[in-house]
């Protein structure tokens, strides 16, 4: 049991480490300003993006930034979905071993799949000249991004509800002295 707990903390620390690297190392390097507008990497756009937004962002990236996005950030993002899905599934199993734990685990697994589909679409976008990038490719990528965040939201809110219910149940069962 202690070994499993140590492994979970190692998994959590690794997941957080990957998140920190993606968020605080790559995102600032891949954020550009065009005509006063701050354009961030596609991965962060919770509500999606239009073909025009994507083409503007891609056109504003330097060749070095495109290579960094494609070769470094997406390489890390090939590992990150497995890490966060595993972390959340284990956390969910600790707060609820019943059907709801499984339901929210499926949500985070779906989010990881959407993340991989999103990354495949990003690769296509980053290897295509923005002027000739098909709108359908961007729309597809945007849908995967939105679905990823919807899945994350379901999992996170579900986890918080299950955690609250678990704590409530635990404290309710504690005998009162007096």
C-alpha cells in the first residue's frame, strides 16, 4: 500500500512537472502579439478558434517557433495525456469506487483521446502553409480542443463533487462525543 501511494505521488509530481514545463516554458515562447492582440497556442483556447484566427496565429509564428511547437511542445504533449489521465483516474478511484468514479474516469479518458486527435490536427496545421490551410482542418482541430476541455471540466467537477460527498460521508459517520 505504501509503495502504491509513493508511486501515485511520483506520478502526480511528474504530471505537474509536465504541466509546468508546457505552461511556463513553452506557452510564453509560443505566444505572439499581432496588432496589439495576444495570440496564444491552440492548446489553450478553451472555446476553440476560427480558421482566420488559426491562420493569423500561424502566420505570426517564426520558423523557429513553428519548429518548437511541432518538435518540442507536441512531443511533450504526446506523453502528457497519459500522465494526466492516469493521475485523475487513480484520484477518482480513491474518492469513489462506484459507478460515478468510472463515469468521470471515462470522461478524462475521452479528454486524453481528444488531446491526441487535437495534436494530430495541430501537426497538420503546423506543416501546412497558412495561406493554403483548409478551413476544415482548423475546424476539426478546434472541435477536438473544445471537446478536450469539456471532458476535463466534467472530470474535474465530478471529482470535486465526489470528494465533497466522500468527505461529507466520512465526517457524518464520525461518532459525536458528549
